[in-house]
C-alpha cells in the first residue's frame, strides 16, 4: 500500500464548497474593516476657535477654526472694525458668539455661515461685555458694564437676553451709585445671575424674576469690590472680596444657593483682580492665588469637604492663566521663569507633581492655556508680546505641534469646540 504523502502548507485541504465559504467570509471581513476605517475617518474632531490680528496682512484678521492636527483651517469671520473678543461656543458646538469692540455682539455658525450682529451697543466709557449661552443652545445672555467701577461719574451694569431670532432684550439694569459693587456672574447653564449689592449677595433668574437675597448686608466695610463665581453644579457661589489701598487682603466666602455659608477665610490677595478663583469640575474644591512677599504668588486649594486649604505650588512666582482639567485630575498654569521665558506647567493633584510641558519651547510669553474636552490635550499661544502662534500639546508633554505659522500676527483666546 502506498504511504500517504504529507500535504505542504501551500496545498489546500478545503473542498470547493468550503473554499467558497471561506472566500465569502474573508471578503465580508475585509469590507467590515473598510467600513470601520471609513467611519473612524469620518468622525469629526473637535475644532479650536481663536482670534487673529495682524498689522501687515488683512487676510490674517478675524476668527478662525482649526483641527488639533493642524488641518482644516477655516476663516469663520473676516475682519470687523473694533477688535474681536473671545469666541464662545454653544454647548452643542454648533454656534459661536463673540463681541466686537466690547460694544457689539455677533453670532455665527460653526462653519462660518449665517453671521449676524445681534446687539449694537451705544458708545460708553470703559465698556465691558460678558457672554453666556443658556443650556438650550438657543438663547444667549450677556452682561454689559459701562465705566462700572473705575469712574469719576456713575456707571451702569445690565444684562440682556437674545432669544432665537428676536432682538436683544434688556432684562435688568442698575447704576453703580445704587450699591452694586461686583460683576454680574452667570450660572453655568445661564439660567441665573448673581451679584453683590449693598454688601449683600443676591441671585436672580435670567428673565428678571425671583430676586433672592442670599446673605445679609456685610458688616465689614473695608472691602471695596467683589468678584462672584458660580460652581459648575450651580449649587454654590464663591464670593471674593477685595480691599483697595495698601491692605493686601482678600476674603473668600463659599455660599450655598439657599444662603447657607459653607466656608469663609482670608488670605493675601491681588487687589482688584477679577479672575482670581476657579472651581473644580466636581464643585468640591476651589483654586486661587495667594499673594506672597515681593508681589509673588502661590497657588492654593481649598477643599469644602475637609474645610482645609493648602499650597499647591512649591515656591512663589508669577503664576497666571490657572485652569482646571475637565476630568478634575490636573491644573494647568503659566509661570514666568525669567524675563525671556514663560513655561506652561501642569500639576497632578493626585501625586502633587509638577511638570514643565514646554521645556523645548523657549517662548518669551505663553498665554491662554485651554483644555480639550477629554482632558488629553492643551492648546495655548506662545511667542513674543507682539506676535505669537497657536500650539497644541498632550497632557504628558508629548506631541507638541505648532498649528499656525503666520508672520506678524497676534493670536488670542483659543477655545475647544464642546
């Protein structure tokens, strides 16, 4: 009997029926992989919107968007006389609101279409506008201050509401000689406003109804101005009181929206500073600047659970642009290393470790760090005081990428699409 010969690996042991089945399965698998690849490639990335100005090139003046890969750069809004404020995305990422000249308010679609001026403000001394989308993505609230707190004559503060295609409607207004001594602070969903009037903390609904005095009139008279900041969960309000003159003191109070005082403490502060405190994403901590000797600062954290504060930075310095990652795990900030270099740092709150993300980037100035919605990346602007470019970097310091290479342009306010 003839001994069977072993099959080589190149010889098939399949019947024609089996071979047909395998061919169909492989073809289906290949089509599936192609489909998944196509879907993955078609998923849109989050865009970064920013403002750009130039003294030499009018084509570089406006509001632009760009992908974090550096691709798909688009001019959303061309030059408008007066200068652009920071672009503000709606929560669904479909529209952008911005100011021009701190007097007018515009809204544009995320692709640059349907640009409309929605509010034309009358000229006033030292104007200031603050925008806030409501959570329905259809209404836009904004506060307007005219020489509110620097004047030799009384100024005014007010807020307006833009509802769909309706004209902007003034909801509320007060002269500063009527006792208001703070900013108008919008809650994170835009549905309520808080402020300090006659040394009392108030809240009111965005439509002007439901005025509620949260705290009695403060007996402490040394404080000249207050800054008000809502927590992300809309259940708490931070009030930072400042004293002018030589009294380098700030007082921080955390108040529930039912008026209950949760915490209050004093620390050396920065007189007349507005952006001096930020909330953690879980609304259980605040981070703030603590003024040390020689006008240098440290960054502190106060925990509402333990009612304790602690220094997060190792030594005093010129810290700025403090921002919390959306996942709550890290803080980012800039630090002036020497007159010729500023660095972007992250602070890991779990391990209390600092990391200089920009050691390879010797920039005179770094500003406006902004976290991606997934907390994996940061965008920032770097360069000299009169010209700069936009960058993106991973949270661990890898993947530094220069997104713009424009000459003689000044970029500001990069913000990620939600």
